[in-house]
C-alpha cells in the first residue's frame, strides 16, 4: 500500500474516529430508547394496577363514611361490626367470617358453644370448680369442629380431592357452606361461573342487605380485585347505590382494611377458579 501524505493520514484517522463516535452515539441512543420503552411499559402496568386499587375506597376515608351514611342497604352492618374480630392466622379467613356471621345471626341463642381452648391450665388454678369463665359464643376455633374439614386440613394436612392427596389450606366456598350449615344456620351457596350475571348478583346481594336476619359471606381472589395476596373470604356489610359498591369487611386488617368494592370488581374476584370450581358467595339465614 502506498503511504499517504501526513495531512491525509490525519484526515482519515479523524474520519474513523468520527464514524466510531457516531456508531457509539447511535448505540447509546438505541439503548436509551429501549430503556424508555421498557420504563413506559412498567409505568403503564403500575398505572393499571393503581387504577384498580383506587376503585377500592377505604371505609375509614371521608368518602367511605359518606357511602355508609347514604346507603339504604346496610341493616347487617351494626350486627357484623359489633361481632367483628380479625383472623388469628393466615388460613382462618373462612372460620373467622363464619364466627362473625354466626354470632350476629345466633348471638342470643341458648345453645351457643363455649370455647375452652383459649384458657391455659394456669389460668384456671384459682377458678372455683363449679364456675366456667368462658363466654358462650362462636369462635374461629370452635366453628371448625362441626364441619367435615378438620383443623389440621385447614392448616395444610393433605386430604383427598378428586382422587388426589393435596394440601388445601383454608376453605373453598363449598367447604365453608357445609361448615356453616353444620353450625345451625340455613344457607344458599352461589358459585359465580359464566352463567351468573353481574346484574343478578347485584340484585341478590342488595336484597339480602336490605333484610334483617340474613347475611353474606364472599369468597374472592385478592389479586383479581387489585390487592396483594391469594384467595380470601370476608363478610359484606352494606351496599351504596350511588357508587355501585359493596362494603367488604375484610377479616385480615393486617393485609387490607374494610373497603368499598365496586360490583364489577367484586364479581371479577369471585369469578375465579379455586381448586375444583369457581369462588362465589353464601347467603346465611338465622334458624
């Protein structure tokens, strides 16, 4: 190769550096664009989740209290609020909901059970032999004993479902329905599949909330309603027509407080699969 004059050599060298710089700049620009695109998609996903969560209006907010004040379907609320208690462990949302509703429905019955499991031996050393310090009421521990599903199974002991041994923590809605009946109330179970319309569900739940002496427990998937977590069970305390939302009395306040949940959101949460069938709701009547 013939040698180039010094000036031309410098010119070619500069051109090479300029081309390399241009390629580097283009690469950085492409990386920046890809990064911005990914950031934009992440922001869009977060916005969609936030939008869903914003639909859940906290009961303790000014708007939440205003909804209860103007509601004309809230006769269940005082009794449920009076009997409310949080679940004692992650698997007990079903038993806790059952205890709250059973105490609201049967709280004055003469045959209420007594739960002695919460008393230690040392607690009783000064109690007279003929005196029982327990208070007659349903608890999230004693309601389980009447149902077919055992406490150990609720907490993860494998059981047979469709010929297979599986761990089935908590309660499926049909298992909860059986347990409620075993504790002395009349129930009507609705599995929310594709045949059940939002309009029919709204009408049935609102009618219940306008009558005294009957109650509602719902089973839904937290993730489907914009909350963190898996399947969950809680009572319903009221309905606000103006916002078309139901007051879900969440029994796990450590995870989520009481919230007003739009009908479409609640139905979406119930219309989810759980082990053998969809989730749903149970209407409970006093005996």
